[in-house]
C-alpha cells in the first residue's frame, strides 16, 4: 500500500491534530480508542481527517478536542493567526 506524503486541503485542523498528538506522545490508535465512543467510528476516517482529505464535522471536531484535552481555538489555530482583530 502506498503511503501519502502530501496533505489535502479539505480542513484546517489535520496538521494540528497530528502535532498535538505528537506533543502528548499519543498514537493515532490511542486517540481513536478515546473518540470512538464520541462519534468517530473508524481509523480510516481519523486518518483522512489528519491527512486533510475530508472535511471535519462539528461533532468530530469537538470530540477530538475533548480527547486531546485542548480547546477548539487551539485545535483550529493556524500558523499565521495573531491575537489582533
């Protein structure tokens, strides 16, 4: 099976999920086991969200943020975000 090395462009949070998981030393499987009870039903969906190949629903976004122990703001933060309006 060929592994994709480039990310898609269907969501803004995929890279942040990967980064936060790495900071917490959490595998994709560990995150998946926590969020399965909250609405994300399989590893392929989580993988596609992280790869930015599918759009993420609000329910999935909330479940992932809760399981990672971060706010929605942190999960959605982009590199060019500033605190200025």
